[in-house]
């Protein structure tokens, strides 16, 4: 229970639901159409971009980074937040701190996957909103939104 002694309330002061407000017709994630539809990954790209800008704005507090946890992720390690905080201290300064995909959904076609995709950050990660490299990446995502370069996921 969140409010019980020793529960999640020791980890967080507040939890906010912040909307990216992506119009429905632009909120696309259609992996099966990535060869035909240049904006097949527009939804996740715009969501990441909005999260970055919202945190960077300071409207919800003064933070220099955020942890993005994809909706299908389930922490399996005890004290996983403590581990993440330790990694942040060990590796700062950084623009992005994350891991490669380590699941088994790709096993059947692993040999056909491009090396660049095999070694991409899986999306779950710590994003440093004060780092100039990440600022440039997000700026490039914004510029490329209406063109075919938008076919690259933000975490690729």
C-alpha cells in the first residue's frame, strides 16, 4: 500500500499524471507499417518530446532529468529504484542512461535484425534534461516530425 509505513510513499513525494496532448490522428504506433508509413512511430516520438519539454520547463518542479518507464515494463528486482539512483551517481554526467533490449520477443528473427536496432537503448532510461546532447536530439525530433525522418524511434 502506498501510504503504509515503508511503502511507496517513502520513494515519492507526489505522483502526477501529465498529458502529452497528442491529437488522436497523430498518436500513431504501428510497427507493422514501418515500411509504408513514415510516421508509424509518431506517437512515442511526440510523447517523449512532450515529456522532455514538460520536465525541462520546471512547471512541475525543478528537475534536471526524468526516468521514462514504458507501460509494458515490470520491475523484477527488489530495490530497483535504489539501483537506478546508484547508477545515476556512478555515471553522471550523461545524456541518456539506459540498457539494451534484453527480452525474447525477437528470438525467431534475431539474425535478420540490423545491428543498429540490436544495440539501441530500449526506451526505459534516465534522460538528463540539462545535457546539451539530449537537447539537440529532442530539437532534431521536433524538426523532423513532419518529414520522413520521423520514421526513426526516439530511442533508436
